[in-house]
């Protein structure tokens, strides 16, 4: 670019980032002005106020920062090696819509949004990256960013097998975890010891316990989806210990249900599909507007933000690493893997234990793996008599009226006294792999 073009590009980026900041500000104000807002929730909103840049993270945490995608890289490894993971995601509608002609038109809006953020926040370009090879957009993201001059740091690919039931795949995944540990050690210059890993696991067990207790309250309608996703989305924005304390305080508020904290506004639903990232809470607000209460979800930005269980049979360093590998691999319900039985069983079991009336599948346009998986699940669950709705959308607010109309019609459908019929095919007796089982 010549000086004139560079100047125009800088002015363009400034305008785009101003829009992004406005979106973030509006969503923070929206949550802060809710009648169920409590002072205990302010901590999470404050985290979204902070600029998501490596230099800010390094200054606050006094440790190296490594960018990562997805939830397949065991967080305990980062923590044990004194590294702060910076989970990258794009939740800004403005950034996604203004990504430009150099970006594929069919690209996932979350990845589009993130690509422009990399250009607007230069320090994101040069930090180390850990990228699990999950969906196509994630696998090719670093290449795309590098081609556009928006990434110059090192990248470590965490190669993800696509068939979880294969013994060969499980063993290969374990080797990938060892390779990740070696890679992180070169960044932090810290040795991975059994005691350091056990200390990290202890911290994250508290985080698991905090999320589980929130889930139990969410199942009975005491934790609105807006607050739940705001809490889980902030998981990577502070030291885990601080976040845990804030979750425990918020949990106590939800448990008491005092004041304007709303109880369950049935009918309750199961929300599945593509992740919902702050500040793009469009669907969340529409669900609440029509009176649909999400009691259970399987979003990787929601209930699956961290695997729920970790079982350690062998307390040696090798045994702990194997248990971590199994937990993050076997416990993952991402549609990148062959087979949908685990997600089907998750929905079926939720119906048996929670007062659910329907299932909503949220699919981001361009999110091909969730798009294909939702069609398979809709077909199988529909034949079994489940009441369900598939919604395909993007970050634009333009389709909100249409989505609202469809949600209102779905609410009328599931409000009838007829309970969903079930099929043995869906409620298969075949149990999913036990988290932490020996391979």
C-alpha cells in the first residue's frame, strides 16, 4: 500500500473498531440495566470492558500469553506451565460484516470477525498460537491471517483425530498432548512436573464445580441464559482463581432467587449448535423475549466451556497426562467427529431429567460442521417425536424479526399439553465413553 491507501485503511479500521466498541458497550449496558442485575454480576461485565490484547494480559498476569482456539487444548497444561491462554473468538457483528473482499463470502462469521480484529489489534499478530485442527475455518485460519499480513507469530497445530472410537486415534491424541506440553515448555521455560500439574488440576476442579452448580440452578430456570453465557464467556479473561470466586458469589445470588431474579418461565428448551459469543447475543435476547427458557445447552461457549469431569486412575505424571487427554478428547461433543450418538444421548438424557418441551438448533451461516450435524439430528429426533426448530442465522440484526416470528410459533407449538414421544433408537442403551476411562 502507498501512504494514501495506508491512511485510508487506518481510518477505516478506526471506524470499524469504534463500531465494535459501541456493540460491546451496548451489550454491557443491556445486561447492566436488566431488572435481575446484581452487584455480584458486575465483575463479569467489567472483564468485557477490558481490551483483549496480549500486552494487557501479560501486564495483568505477569506470564506469557498464547492464543488458542476451541476447547480441545487442556487448560491445565497452560496453567501448570505458567502460561495464560488467550482464547480467540469473533463475536462482533461489525467486524464480521466489514471483513472485506479478501475474505471468503461463506466464511463463518466468528472467523470473519476475528480476522479483522487481528488487523486492528497489531499485538495479536506476533504472539504464539496453538490451533486444534477442528473445523475447516479454524484449520485454515492462520494461513488466511498470514496471507493477509495479520499473523506473524509461531503456530503449533494440535492435530485432532476425527474418529474417537478408534484406539489408534486415541493413542495419536495422547501423543499430540505430549507434543503440546513440549511446545508450551519452550515458551514458558518452565518444567512440567507432577506437582505443578496436580496444583493446576486442583484449581480447575474448583472451576468445574462452580460451573456444575450453576448448571443445576439453570436446569430449574434460576440462571437466565444471558447471564450464563456472559459468565462462561468471561472464563478466559482473568486468572482462574478470581473467576471462580466471582462465580461462587453469583451462584449464591441465583440460588436465593431474591428480588427480580426470575424463576423458570416454561416452556423449557434444549439449545444446541454453533457457539454464541459476546457481544452477539441476538438469539439470546430473542429467546427471552418470547418467553423460552433454555434449561440445558451443549454449546462450547456455554455448558461445554470446560469438560465437566476428570478421573485420574494413575497419579504419575504420565497417568495424569493420559487422563487429561481422555477427558478433553472423549468428552468433546463437537460435530467435527464422526458419529452423533454422544450428542443424541446428551439430548435424550436431558429430556429424562429436566422438564424440557423442545429443542432448538442454532446454526451460524458458514458453520458447515454444525450445519450438517443439525440436519442429521433434526431428522433422527424428528422421527422420534421431539419438537424442534432449526434456526440458521448470522451476526446481522436484519433477520431478527423473522427469527422472532418463528420462535413465537415454536413457543405456541410446544406449549401444548402433549409431551414429546420418545424412541428407543434415540435413547440408546449404548453409553458414551466414560470420561477418564482407561484407553
